[in-house]
């Protein structure tokens, strides 16, 4: 399948959830038998806001079915010490490294 680039949303300095992620990270079980929980999913994608790489567990976490959103997995910037993505900045996800 290869690497896929997705724009998960555009920052507005308020929104904390971006997605849904498509395809779902870890959608294909790797031969290693690793359990694909949300922590493992976050380790297998690259997230970039403007030109800054975001660090999983520090800048964002992956959550499933957040309140007010459609079904799926989303990036949650709610606990980011730097805050949510700023106004008009795209949240880009590179996915498929696990394939």
C-alpha cells in the first residue's frame, strides 16, 4: 500500500481532535504479533503541524471515538504543553510505515 499523506484538519487555535485517521494506523497486523493499541498506533505515524514534527505522547495521543466526532481514531492535542494547533495550520499525518 505504501506511505499515505493525509490532512487530518486545519487548526483554529481551539479544536483538539483531528481526523479520523484513514487508514487506521496498524490496520494490517504486522507479522511480529504486536498488539495495536493506540500507543502503538502513535509510534507508527508521523504528525506534522506546519513544519514541526509532533511527538506522540507529548504533543498528541490517539483516541478512539472522541465526544462529538464520528466513529474512528483521532489525534488528540488536548494535553499538548504547547497547546492545540494554531489558526490556519494544517495537521498532516504520514501513515503506512507499519505495512
